[in-house]
């Protein structure tokens, strides 16, 4: 039976999950995979954590050098997260010819090119299933299940924290602040939630997924990003009444004008398969030219779901002795020949607080018309004396036109302010 | 660049899709996969069909012998369907050392062992992604994305024809016969619809999927089968009013008493992720012990979706030069050590036409009680003079107890007949 030695760098949530799966399922993997997998080395400063997981002190390493010089280690699992020291550790592992399996989206999104170059030099494997959408094997599906397709679009709920918050806001009419507090209490959001709520985490993931989907390097800098901190519960309620559900989507599209990749709060139709993906669940919806629509749904985070993805890579790497590299030119700053859409097209939802007076609606409608934006739906509600709320849904328009119009609307004396501004995907 | 020669056996719907993808995407596959794939040989009696697809007569073969003796053919794609001549052709291809890619669920479910033995002898690859759920890469996910999991259950809408019919019956309150006619008109159902509507097609698929999920050979004979021909629109309507959607499910469960595999019409809760899978869409829901819930959703049939799965296997086989064999003892008649549940446990829905008289309900309830079945919900509706309808939903009960009780209920003088009988999965 083939023996496989694994090192784990970092025993945080995911590292703990990986350790648990590899040790508790040792016999199961012998039986079902014909592999005898052993955790040979663990690098973790927090010795108490290691002890609480039952890691024997004999396998505890004191430095990355100790890990990579261990001849029994074939595969190095990096589950530290963040860029440093993860980047240095992964580079050292690859330089020593070890195959690397990582769950680190930030590292991968930012340093994929550098890591891959090092891996190629040493003919070492580089696997990253766990970097995107936790337990859902989306990377494997893109690499080995959809090759017959030119992928038209990828849309995903790829951050569980924000999906939990938005679900809570919608189901309980809660404010962003209250929903965030609840998410923090339950461990779905970090004490410092910026990476999730400002959309950075989703940006890393969609940059990786779009690169694979469109066979072109999509750098983090190519992704338009907007988080959910500005979302008001009033907009969620208005959307609901008009047949929309609000999600933070990662969106990648191949258009005639180039690749269009974004992360922002998005209204989708209630009937959309993504609309019913609630709480901390994740889902990715793909359209391929042969296969049509496909959706994958599951847990995007957590010790065991993400651990499942890491271990799946470990087993794949061990069984197939292969090195998966990007099927595109993996340039640090993208490829010059790849065109990106800078001025994308979208439908828009706007909520404005306005003066309740004759002619206001016509003035506002005129501003849209001047901006070359046609309106699909308009809803005016009296709010108090002299004040009303106007909600508008537009037909598809250019983002640049919308931004200019937004500026002009905010300057109208009849408009107290644009209070809600959300893009729509239909 | 690696050259790959492909032979296609059969130019039906799927064969046509495979031919189209391989020829139209020749340049795309060179660029994205580094493979120069050429259709070197086609076996199809219907020369007019071949001509209409633009197949050059030079590649048309007259016999399987001509196909397999062609030294340019590396991979043989079998998309004839049915057992013969597909079985003989596939065996001959494997015996000559060619890798085989098949979309043939019936062939694979019935002759997997025989085909695999032949493949192993010759070190030839044997791929079957397209045999289950068309364009959805469920086989790849089971083999290479879920290895870290012991799978607890698999539930799937794995037959598009019956899902179309049931969706139609539910949305338009149509009878089975009318919905079937509509499905036939649209090409979703065959002129002879038996394989689909009686559940045979789903049985082949769930036998393959359960085998992979549970690492144990599940033969077609191990699968309990019941089709949708007995489903009345009245039951769909009653179900709806009680919060249930009716689907033909393929179900596989790993229980303490063994593996439980079935195909039958099933009520699921409206909130179940599978409940919103409509029309001819397919979906598979899995529960793994590490990953939790996962669902895959997409087109289960059609020229291009199924063609996409076939071509995905062709590319995988060509790139990795590998032979995927079953990760379990692949015995023709299953393994003696594998235990199967013969008397499964389920919840039940029953609709009875009864005499509208005092004491009827108590007599019926007494019969359930004698059968060791406890009731969860009871609904009685007067229908005409002297007659009423009683709908019952039970708590989980043994199928054997339910069958005995069913027989006794039908014998009660107060019961005109059990008109509806549907299992429930919650």
C-alpha cells in the first residue's frame, strides 16, 4: 500500500479539521483509496491547541525548515491563512519539491503566479480546492468536469458570513449592525469582520474561479468590489415586495467586450436558484455553452467542510502523482491580451428620499433619460408631510452613465438623497 | 501537442452532441487542454444521419472490427444505449486495449463487473460520467471531490422525463396521461416511455451512484423500484396543501441495518432544496460526514449536456492516461459481505375513499395502530353523500408493517379503496 506523509502548517479551525479527518479516517482511506496517510509533521506555535487536538509532540516541528527537511513528508498542507508567513512557507515547501495543498484564498489570489513558477521548477503539485467555497468541489468541477464548455458566466454566493447577515436582515427585518452582532455571536463573523463584509474574501475567490472559468488570469485588481456595510434593511424589504432577494454575489461574465468580474450586493429574482441559498450556505451557478446551467450548493466554510476539500486534494495528489497548473498564462499582472470590461452593464435599483411635490417625479425621470437610462419600474410612496420615497428599477444601463446620473440626482434640490443603490442581475 | 484519436459508436442524440463538440471545439481544446483531438472513426448504420451531421465518409466505419483495428483510435466513445450491441462493442474495444467512455447507464449498471474485468486485463480506461445525470459531473465529484467523506445519503431527481411530467401535473393540475402526452410532444418522453416512467432509468443511475457513494457494489436487483404511472393528480394537490412536493427520487442511504436503495414517487417538504428542481432539470443531494450537505443541479439529458460529460471524460482520459476502476469489490451479484435493507423505514401518505359514517375513522385508526404505525396527521373531507376521503400521514414505520396494514385497510367494508399511497422523505 502506498504510504503518504502529510505535514500540516497551522492548526486553526481548518487545520484542526484536516488533522481530525486524516487521523480518524486512516483506516477508511486505506480501504477505500488504497493509501496509508500519516500526519508526519505539524507546525503550530500554540502548543496547547496542538495538545488539545491530540497531536503527539513527536510530530510537532519548530520551524518550516524542520518540516520540509523531513523525508517522510510528501505533501505540505498550508492552512495558516493570510499572506505571511504562509507565502514564505509555501515557497520553501515547493522549492524542496513537496506538493502543496492550500486552503488560502488570499495567498492564492495574490501570489498564484509566483507559487506556480516555483512549483513548475521543482515539478511539485499545487492544489487549492479548499481555497474556494469550502466543501463544494467547484475547482475540481471547473478543471475536470466542465472542460467541454466555454463558460459564459459564473455567479456565486461565495461568502458565508455575508450570506448569513443578509438572510438574517431579510427574515427578521434586522439592521446590518444587529445582524452582524448576531453573526459574531454565533462565530459566523470575525471580531474584525472587514475581510468578509467589505467583500475582500469574495474578491479573492471570484478572481480564482473566474481565472479557471475563462482560461485567463483574473487578478484581484481586475475585480470590482463593494461590500454589504451600506445595505439598509429598507432596501431588502422593498426588493422583497418587488420580487427580489438580496445576495452578495461574486460575478464573472464573458462578454463581447471582455471579461467582467465583480463582487457587490445584488438583487436576484426570487425564483433564481441562488435566491433560496440561505444562512451560511454557499452556491455557485455556472453557465457553459454545452452543458447549460449548473449549480453547486453546500457549506463554504467550517473545520470539516473545508477540511474535506483539503483532504480531497491530498488524496488526489497522492493517488495521481500529478501537478495541476493553471491552464492559462499565469502572469502576475494578468495578460495584456486579456480584455477586461471596465464599464460594465447592469440593471439598477435606487431608493430616493424626495420632496413630496408636483413635478418631482418628472424631474427625476428626466435625469435618468438624460443619462441614457430607461426605467422599468417606478414606485412612489408618501412618507411624511412633504416627503416621499421613490423607488426605481432601471433597464440595463452602463455603470458610467448610472454613476453620472447618481451624482446629478443627489444634486437635485427636490432629492434629499439617494438612500439605496443596488445592482440587479436577472 | 498530444494527439488523441476518438471513435464514436452511435450517432443518436448524444452521439451527435459529442461529434459536434469535438469538431467545433477542436481549436479550443488545443488552446485550453493542450490536446489535439480528432474524430477518427464513426460507427453508425444510418448514413443519412451521419451525412446530416457533416461526418466525412472517410471516417465512417462498417464494423466494430474496423473501428478497433484503426491504430489512430485511442478512445472509443459508446453512445448507442441499451445492452446489445453496445456490450459486445465495448468489450471488443476494451479487449483491444482502447479506453472506453460510455453514456450508457443500462449497460453500465448491468455489466459494470464484466466490463471492468476486461478493462483491467488490458490496462484500459473505463469512464462513465455521462451515464448519470447528464451534464452534472456527479461521478467526478463522488470519485475525486468527496473522498474525505463517508457518505450517509444520496437523494436525486435523476430522470428528467418524470420530473417534467410531475412538474406539469403539479403546476397545471394535469392528469398523468395528459402530462405524459405533452412530454412526448416536446420530445422529453419517448413514444414508449416505460424505461423512464416505470423508474428503470432512475434505477440504473442510483445503482451506479450508490455503489460509488457507499463503496459497495449495489446491483440493479438491490434497488426497490416503483414508477409514477399510478400517481393521481389528487394526491399531488393534497400533498401541496400539506406542504409537500412530489418527485420521483432515487434514494440511497447507509443505515445501521445496511444499505437502503430505492426509486419511487416521494413527497418531500416544499423547503427541501430538491423541491424547487422543476421541469426536466436534475439534481443530486448528498450528505457526507465531513462536508455535510451538498447539492448539484443541472441538465440531466440532451445532446450537448450529455455530450459535455462524454467529452469531459475523453479529455480526462487523454490528459491523465489513467484507468479509473471501482473502489470496491465489483462482483457481478454484489458482495456477500454487503448488507442491504430489505424492509426499509419510511413515512407514508395514504388517501382512502371511505363510507361517511360514524366510527369509520376510529376503525381505520385502529388498523394503523394494530400495524404498529402511528399517525402524524389525519384529514377527513366529505366528498358526496355517504362518502368521504381520509388522508393520513404516518410517522416512520416499517414497509412490511405498512404493506400488511394496506392490505387490511383495503379489506375493511367501510373503505372503498386506498386511492393514493406515497412515501415521504423528510
